């Protein structure tokens, strides 16, 4: 069994660790290439480059990215920069965050994601082993120092003091004479001491002794023991990465070569210095740990060859200094720039709702009110006057259409609420009506004022793109146009188009005016290719069943065909679908103008900022689906740290979690969606800032679904056939349904993940140990149980349990919370045609015998979740 805390650690830190290792290894590769440019320069340059590569493993780039976000330059539209950031992020963070989900009932142990805690445990064991090895070796040297005798006179002491005075060292280094055959070396970091092997001085001439001590003093001056200890720490943490061990060898080689160069630059004879090193190698062994700086480290043959070479290492010229400086700036500036690119859209200014006209005069609405609509009218109201703009009982997407002059199909990235939640907006004032400019110019200026208003009140940030869309081209039918030219007798009548029940009555209007209404009715851009330029009268009666109006939902395919046929038959004009490159409006950011209830009943919190990692189709054919949140009734999801992750999951499951659907709502919506919503599988990942609640995570997923799947939804209350859940015998429940008793106490902890079993921990009686949620229990049939839940939750779940054809409403009259266990026989469900069925006799009997409940067919009110639109995502 994998301990739950290891699972939590792996879920939170393993993906970040993987990205950090990848970035640091890539950085080390860049340093390796950079050292080639300095191969003929002094070794200390390459040493510091390798040390920087080592320390990078201790400093995540994400820290610098976070710094960049604090210095980001505000901007109104971030799409192109966000695309650049996303590309950078995909290259620098290739590891998706793994998470473990619980499913009903499936073999969770089969998921490869359960390897994450195992790998975490293996890594911790490896870290411990490396630390123990280093510690034992350090203790060995420490024992030699502890047993060594301090030296206060003699050739060694005098030579060392003379070198210290020449090098102007502020603190003298103590010498300890050891009986071990260990080479001379510096031990310690804060207060280093020189460990000198007994008897070696008799084998060294004064010149040799001087050379060895000068070498050791350079180790002290360079603080090589501290740098070596830091890299040992890196090797212990990242023991599995061969790059860190390879860098350790490079650091050791360049460290000794740098000390060799420093000693030779002081004027010491090359041959004497080489002989000194060979004598030490002949009679002593090297240090067992890199953080004890000695003499004999690194490749001896190459080292002696370099020492005896007459060629001196070159100093850095101006070009290489600039290269080194540029590399250092780039290493720090690149992640900071990435953070600046990732900043959110610009906050609006206090005067964002004002607009300056061509003469520099400020033109703005004198009063603006926006409030959720409380009207129950069937159609919205849109009025545009010289000094006012009114939109009532209509979605705010209507205001965006007017402000930017685009149709619904040319508004990209709009959240679902923008087209479903209704508001009343009134903007009045300004002096457009008193201006002498033409009507067209005044209309254009009012659009700019509306855009400024949307920026201020809704934090709307947009940009324009060109995309290929399927539009309608309005052309002449083979019969010719059936429009009537507006006669001179009608010149005094007021031109325009009005709605009379199912008919649009046009009088003295151009064809373009008809296009506006057709576009609104079809929710599709219509372009004029008729060649007609006069003013016309016409009557267009919509087919029966097609509701007229500018705020109706998009028509079904059959209604669309009926509208196209009516236009051709009544007006002699033809609507032909065509591909066309159109300028579209992409919404980068938008907020509700006032604090209102979220679109779903559970979404009460504000949506946190989030990053969409990926949405892609999964064509593996695997039956196993994995989400890091639970779909169990009662919201059994543990906190995810802001990550939402799903692998091989049908879209309907994402919708189920995003809107926290009840079993009744899910059953009612299944027959209304395209079959691919249930059968096609998708991988989806998004990450929200901070540590959001599950309801806030739902808001993130709602936004992702609206963006990538064009999902538009709403709730409504309907009168329909239902099952009433009642007591089979008044005042009596079944043996498996009992009033909750808090013994043992309920656990408030999130559900634990058991690597061996998909079922929860149970208490006496076989019920789940956790409370407040319905969970799967082991059985040869289907079995669920719960502790401390209201009967209403059980009623809402029954349709999903047995694929019932109608909602179930609680009419038991049972108050308080109950414990229950319920077992029934599975029913085969065709997910491609998910029509519900009436309860099987066996299910009715089980419900009566075990819980003392029965289902009565009735007619009643039920809140229904409606999907207005959903599209297959384009491959990205």
C-alpha cells in the first residue's frame, strides 16, 4: 500500500520537479557549449561556468518567472503574447502534472500514474543513500583530523606562514600532522585547516614543499571546499541524473587546473611544480570527498602535460567578456521576460468609459446602469438612439455585437454566461444628438463609446484576427428577386423593418437591412452578393415553430433549412453556405459587470486566473478514464492544488464535474447531446493560480469548455414526468436506511487513495468511513453506500444509478441525515443512444426491501440543465 502522503507529494511536486530537471539539464548543456568558446582561456572562467550550471539545479526558473509577472507591462490585448508564452511553456515544461483519480468501480491499481508515488519513494531512498555515503566518507577524514597533532614549528609551518604573509591572508591556517597516508588537503569550510601527512616532508625539497603549500593556499582563497559541498548537495538531490555527476568531474578538473595556473603565474618553476605533484601521488592517496581540496585530483597525465607546456592560458579579450556578459543576462532575463509575457490583461482606467472624438472633445455617457434582468419576457429589447443605448432582458453578447459590429459566429472565446445570462443595460447622455456630423459618423462614435463602456464595466479585453469561417452568401435565386421596389407614394412613410408575430415587414429599406435580421436569426454572418442597390418593401414569414427575435438560441439544422427555404420562396433570394476569410473578434478577458449568481448553482466564487495546458482528442481506444477529481455524488473531490487533469475522459464527464450535475440532470441531458459528447475521449489539463476550491476549479473548467468546445448552457425549471421517492410504509424505513449516528465520528479529510483497491475505507457495517458522499462498495452486484447524507441526494442520484427515464424528487418527508447501503443488479446502457428506461422490477424490489422506499410516477417541477451548443474542438 502506498502511503497517502506520498501520493499527495507526488501529485504536487513530481511534475514541477520533472520540468525543473529538464530546464536545468538543458541549461547545463548550454554551459557545456559555452565552455568550448573559452577552452583556451583561464580555467577559473570555465570553473565558474560549471559551478553556475550546478547551482542552477537548486534555483528553479519558475522563481524568475514569478519575478517577471510583478514587472509586467499592462496591455489591453494579450493573445499573441499569450501564444508566445504558451509555446515557450510547452518547450520548457514538457511534463504534464500527473494526478490520481478514483472511479466507480474500476481497477485504479492498473493506472500507470500510480508509479508516481513509487518513483518518489525511490528518489527519497536514493537521496538518503548518497547522503549517507558522503557522510561516512567525511567522518573518515574528520577522524584523521581529530587524531592528528597540531604543528607549531618546522619547515612546513614556516613556509606556510611565509606564503600567508606574501598572499596577505588575514587569518592563519592551522596545520595538523596525520599518521594517515592521505594527501595534503584543506579540511573545513568556515575554519579550514591543513591536514599534512606525517613523513612526507622528508621526501620533499624546500622548493617542492613551497609548491604544494602554495597550491593548498589557493584552494582556501577560492573557497573551493564550499563550492564542492554545494555540488555534493546537488549530486545527492539529483543522484539519478548522470549530468550532475559528469559536471562534478568537470568541476574537479577545472578547480585543480585553476590552482595550477595560479601557482605557475606566481613565478614557480614548472618542472619543480610537476615533480611536487608526482611525489605526492607516489606516496599518498587522494581525498575520499571532493569538499576536502587536495593536490592529486583530476586526470594526472593531462594535468602534468598542461603544467609542462610553455603555452599560457589567455586572458579574456573584449569579445569574450561581452559573450560572457550576454550569456549571464540572457540566463536571468529570459525567464523574467516569460513572466512578463504571461501577465494578465490590462486593468481598466478610471475614465475608460470616455471617448474623444475627432476634435479631441470628450464624449461619454452621462449615466450608465447595468443589472441582472428580472424580466421573464420571451424577447429582449434593443434600442439605439442619438443619445442613448438600451439593451433589456438580453445577454450582454448583444451589446458586444453592436459595439464591434460582428455577428455571433465572429465572436471567439466568449464564456458561456455572456450569451445566456440576461441583463438590463441603459446608457444615456453625451452630446451626439446635438452634433452636426453625419448619422454614420455619429453611429461610429457611439460604437466607440460602447467599447469604452465595456472595457470599464466588464474589464473586456479583445483583439481582432482573420479566420476562415462558414458564412451565408445572399444571392439571387433562379426565379429572380421577389422584392418590391419602394414607390414614390410611400416616400412619406417611415422606413424600417418591424416584427409582426411570425413575419418581418420591411418598408423602404436596402437589402443590407434584411441581412442584419437574417444574421441575428441564423446566428451566422450573411454577406450581400445580390447586386441589388435600391430600396425595397418585403414580407418574410418565418416557418411555424421558428421563434423570431434577435436573442433566440441558434436554430437547429431543420429550422435553419426551413428559414433558407422561406427566404428563397418568398423573397427570391438564396442563402448559400460558403467559406470566407473574415475578421473576427477574439475575447481575451471579460468579467461579469456586477456580482451575480454564477451560471451553475454551485459556482458561487469568482473564477481564479488559470493557464490552459492542453485539450486534445485521445484515440488510444483504452477503456480506462482518469480524472484527478471525483464524480461521486456529494463532491468527493480532494483539493488538487489548482490542477485539473483528465486522461481519456468523455466530454460529458467534464461537463458533469464542471456544472456539478445531479444524477437527474445528467440523465435528462444525455439524450439531447450529440453521440460524440458521450463516446469520444479527450485529454484535458488546466492549472489555476493559488489553491482554489473545487467550486472555483469548476469555474475554470466551465471557461475552458466554453472556449475549446463552444459549450453554451443554461438552467430552466420545467414541468415534466418525474418519479416521487416516497416511503413504502408510512413512518418506516428499510433495514439498510437508518438515521445517522456519529459513531464512529465522520472524517473531514479528503478521500484517501489506496493503490490496491478502488473502494473506500469502511467502518463497522460495511459503510464508508467518510461522510457526506455516496461511494462505491465491493459486491458481486452494484453496491453503493453513504454516511450522513440527506435523502434528497439519494433521490437525485437514483436516475444515474439505474438509467431512469425521468428525474426523482424526494417526497419521503424524512428530515436530517441518513446512513445507507444499497445493492442492485446492473443494467446494460447503450452510451451511444442513452435513452433512459423505466425501473426494472428487480430494482423496485431491491429499493423496497433494503431501503423501504418506492418510486411513484407523477408530474412535477424539476430544474433542468440544458446544453444550447457544443462543438468538436479543432486540432491545435
